[in-house]
């Protein structure tokens, strides 16, 4: 039995355009990894926001917490994610945006 639950289709734009822009132009490969992780989690949840702490994202991607924080700031600046939380110390919710689909 496979340890993988399901296959997640990834939009061509993510691989053909977004990867080159984030990794090549922005020189932020960590941001692409974080986006890809959030994209996968959101796809599994039918595009509902992903609830995760910075530590959880760091553990899931193999990045440091500081690298994840920088990546999240870059993704928010590029309007690829929206970050919300109920109060200052609450766990964040990340909504993955896919502008190329509108």
C-alpha cells in the first residue's frame, strides 16, 4: 500500500511561470517550497484556508522558521497568499490565491 494518500494536480502556471519567477527572479526558493506545500494542503481541503504555525510549516518543508517567515512575507507581498488570524497569538490561516484562474 502506498504511503501517499492522493495525487494533487498542479496548475501549469505554478510550474511553468511561478517557479521561475519566485526561484529565479526573486531568488527565494524557500518561498516556492512554502507555496507548494500550502498549495497541496489547500487542494486536499478543497481550497479552504490552511491552519498552520510557522513551526509546523518549517517542519513540513524542512526549512528553518526564519526562512519560512521570510518566505511567507514574500508570498504575501506577491499576493499569492492571504494570512489571517483571530488575534495576535492565534495560529495563522493561509488562503492560497490563484490569480491566473480568474
